[in-house]
């Protein structure tokens, strides 16, 4: 019989190490804001752009209404943005979470 505990522990350890590496890299990029131009073009705050990158809800195209202008938009999963890009840029807000940019 295969030693499932050893294999399971190795897999989880590997997954957790990859998560830590990704988080560490994200924190470094957050502080350096190394991709600022692209981040601002997408209307995202530093947290949503560099740290909160695994925003996966249910994998279905979901409609949402911009909380400012009411424009109907569609997003690629159920973890929708809160604002359309135009309103986010105009009001200097992150289009996903609403933090100030």
C-alpha cells in the first residue's frame, strides 16, 4: 500500500511553498509598484493588482451594474468589479474594490 501521508504532506508542502513565493513576490511588487502604468490603465489599486490576483468566483459570466453610473457590464466570473473602468478612472477608485488610487 502506498504511503498516502507522505505523498499528501509533500503535495501540501509544495502547494503552500508556491503560495508563499507568490505572495512574497506580490508584496515586493506592491511596494515597488513595478507595473504602475498597466495597473492604472486597468483601474486597479496596488492590492487588487499585485496581491489579490486569484479572484475566482463561480466560473460563469456575470452581469454587474456600476455602482456610480449604473452601466451594465459583464465579468468573467462571479467575483465582479464594483465600478466600470470609466467611473473608476474618473473618481480615482479601484474598479474592483473601490479603494482610492
